């Protein structure tokens, strides 16, 4: 299972030491930059929106509608 977490900067060192001490957790990637962090958050939200759309719980715009807005 993969999990994306947003950890408060002041608590990050403690949290990372805690995670590293657990032998059943592997750290795949640490993202420290604000820009990269925001891009990952936006992408995660987009995937969540697609999942809701596939379940029939959210209506998304078509590509044609998006292009017409530009």
C-alpha cells in the first residue's frame, strides 16, 4: 500500500526518525520543495476526482469544454 502524507515542517525530523525506525516501512521518495509538494497534491486531488467520476459521484468537464474556456 502506498500513502502520501503532509507532515508539518516543525515535526518532520521527529516523524522521519520514527518512520525510519519501523522495519516494515520503506521510504520511496522524500519531497522537500514547496513546488513539487504542491504538484503532487494537485495530482492526488485530480486522481481522487477521476475516481469519484468513475463511481458516478462527480461530474467532470469534457476536454472540449475545457478548451472552449481558454
